[in-house]
């Protein structure tokens, strides 16, 4: 997600609402900061008076002691002020960091599946952590150095010009050059930091992908290849940061050199004026102190440019995410069965729970419609002119070769992908006219690729509960029993509380699928979808699960079940079977009717029957 680089200060417009929210804290912090700067500016005056008293030769130690006590009081005020401005300003920047990260995370969860097809997880993690840290530094130390440097430098310049304008004129000669350097280096810093953040994202992608696929890497003995890949990404990150280091290496020493010139000029010009009697020793020492104090604002200006430019570059990367809109959204005024008249609700209950009307779909079809006028450039359709009615309470089986469009068909039902208008209806309402969350609450989907979280068995199943309350123990036990997981719980060391590895790493394929099935069953959905959910389960366990699940579903009036499988035996319990070939609905009927028809369904049944027979014979021969 590189896109066009955006690192201008305009990118900070996103945090303006946050700054307004914490404006009182920032104002109090800046007031404390100004008080500290003012108190610091007073200390050289005490030193001037003390030096002039001592060099005069005739003085009372009590007078010097009183000056020291006054300095002690001012230093205590400085210490208190520094604590307060850090509490108010840095505390606010930390709160903004937390809220911005929360809002970013919440926004990412609203984005559609195609966003995550285009953007890598490592990059999103880098932006959510590293870039937001840079924004927090800009809103904390960046603003502090901006205000502190401006106030301190202005106060010091006013004081030294009031105290001795002739000496001050010579001492400020290097200052314009520092301003010019800051302007020249500022944009370069932002550009280089943007590059460093991009390479950090690439390195994060490599790490995340490597650890997620560690099983495959080890099974193919490809550790060396991923070590090489990471080393290259890591070296790119080093080179990008070395560009920043070189720039800092020139910038800060040069600023320090120019700041040091002011001291040399003071010694030459101010020392001569002390000799001629135009300047007292105390005034020279005070001027020297002020010029030493002026070095921090000058150096701080460099830090400020660095942090503000880093923050702007990072804010641009965060804005790219925040400005991304979900491609699939709820309509502004969604329709709902409950909003209709009782007569219409009753008529819809008698209608098919799912209806497909001439459904054709291709990935990227909406982009093709808006970006090209040439039909030859349009993507190849995955689904072609499918019409199908599924009565409420039906057990529908779907059979088809890999790539025939089975999973895509299921995705259109929940709007995981967006079907054309007027082609997919659930409960008599076009899915594109329904609220997304209400639509998806009707479904419980158990996919073939079962994603499990790094959590306990109990919590992984409990995620199927679509309410905020905790599921009761009876519901959990029922879901585990129906998915034939109850026998495995005893074998797990911690029972329900057994922790599983990331993506279910510690479970077998069959166990992962059964946990996913239990998760879907816990939701007790109106429409249960088992998308090749038994591919890693043996035939005997599959039969037990199907028998129990379908029996339980029949108890709930009108519960609809969709079973997708490559096994004809799995679909034998379905009331109706739809066969997909090359994206088209080629057969539809009961399993018995399709067996008699002698087409794809019947051929698959015969091939699988012969395969099972050959397997049994081979097993018998080996046993004999």
C-alpha cells in the first residue's frame, strides 16, 4: 500500500478533533511550559548580580546568600512546572495515541474482505504500532519543542538586545543560517522517514508470513530461503534508516557549529567591551548563559522538524487506511421483515428462504463496469445465470468440482462478495437492501479452512455466540456433542480451558473443523452453512455429526441447512441437491432423482463407490 507519498502538515487534519478534545490539558501544559521558560530566563540575572557583587570586592555574603535562596526558589518552580507540562502534554498525546489506535482498529474491522486481499497484515500492524508512535511523538515532544523553542528563543533575544544591543547584533549573525538549514532538511527528513516506514512494513510482512507458515517451511526444509528473504528486507530497512542517520549526522553537528559561533562572537565582541568598561563582568557572564540557553532552542528546532516530519509522514500512512471505505456497506435505509405488515411477513414465511434469480457474478465486475467499456476486458464470470429457490426448512446439498463456484455462491448469500442488484434474496428481501449485520446474523457458516484463535477451546466455540452475553454451559455442551468434540475434550490436558496455538496449530485438521462446526452450531442460526466442513473428518465421525446436527435442526421449525461437499455420501441426507458445473446450475433434484438421471452426480457417486471398494479390497489384501 505504498501509493503516493503524503507527508505534508495537512495530514494532521485527522487529529484536530482529538486536539480539540484535550485542548484544556494542552493549554495548561503550554502555560506551565511558558512559566518554566520565563523562570529559566530569570536565573542568568541572578548570576549577573552575584558576579557583579563579587567582582566589586566590597560585598556582604548575606546578599549573595539571598540571591542563592531566590535562585533555589526559582529552580523549585522550574521543577514543578516541568512535571506539570509533561503530565498535561505527554498525558494528552498518550490518550490521543490510544484513541487513534482504537479508532483505526475499529475502522479496519468495518472494511470488506477485498481490502485484506490487497493489503498485507504485516503492513497494517506496522502502521497500527510504529506509525501511531511517531504521531504521538509529534503531538507530544514535537509540539513541546515548537512552543518551547519559540518562547525561549524569543525571550532570550529580547533580553540580550535590551541588555546590550551592540553585542547582540553580532551574536545573532549565525541564526538565519540555522533557519535556512531547517527548511532545506525538513522535507528531506519526511521523505526518508516515509521510506524507512515502508521498508519496516515490508519486513513485518515477511516475519508475519514466515511464522504463519512455519509448518510448510519446515516440511519443505525452506528455512534458508526465508532467512535470506528476511535478511534482504532487514538490510533494506537498515539502508533506509542509514539515509536518515546520514542526514542527522550532517544536520545536528552543523547546527551545533553555528550555535557555537555565537559563543566565539560573544567572547570577541563582549570581552572587548568588558575591557573598555562598556560591559560589566556580570553582564558578560549573563550573556554567555543566555547564549548557552539559546543552543537548546536551536537544537530543539532540529528535533522539532524531525518529529513533525516523521509524524506527518506517519499520519499520511494512517490516513490512507482511515480514508479507505468498505466496498460492501449496509444501505442507508435498510429493509427488514419485521418492518413489514403481518400479512406480508406471513406470506414471506411461506416463500423460499433463499432465492437466486438469474445470478451471474465475476470478481472485479463492478470495477470493470466503471473502468472499461470493452466487454472483452471484463473478468470471466464465476457464476452464470443461476436461478434457485430454497424452501424454508430444507436441507440443500451442493456438489461440484473445485472451481465450479460453490464457495462464491455461498459468499453472495452473506454479501461477503456483492452480487448484482435483484439477484439474491433472503427471506424475500434483496440482500443488498438489508442491514449487513442483520443479514449475517441469520447465517452460521463453517468453512473448510477453519480459522481458530489463539485461545481456549471454550472461547473458540463461544465466539459463535452472536450476543454479548456469555453462552450457558448447556449450549456449549450441546454444540460440542453435536460436533463429536466431546470425546476429544477428555484427551485435552485442560479440557474446555485447553489453549490452542495460533490458527489452531496444536489441533489436527479434523479437530479444527469440528471446533468450527461447534462454533456455528452454538449460534443456532436460521441458515446453517457447512462449506466442505467434513473434508478432514473420517466417514464414521462425519455420519455421526450429520445425523445429530440434522436431527437437532429439525427441532427448530423452519431451520435451513446448506451442505457443500465433494462426497456424494455426505449429500445423501439432503432433501435437495444442486450440482454446479463451470459456474452453472447443471442439475437439481433429490439424491435419488439425480442418481437415476445418470449425469455428473451419478458419475461421481459411481466413481466414489468404486474408489471405496478398491480401498476396502486393498486393506483386506494387506490384512490377509
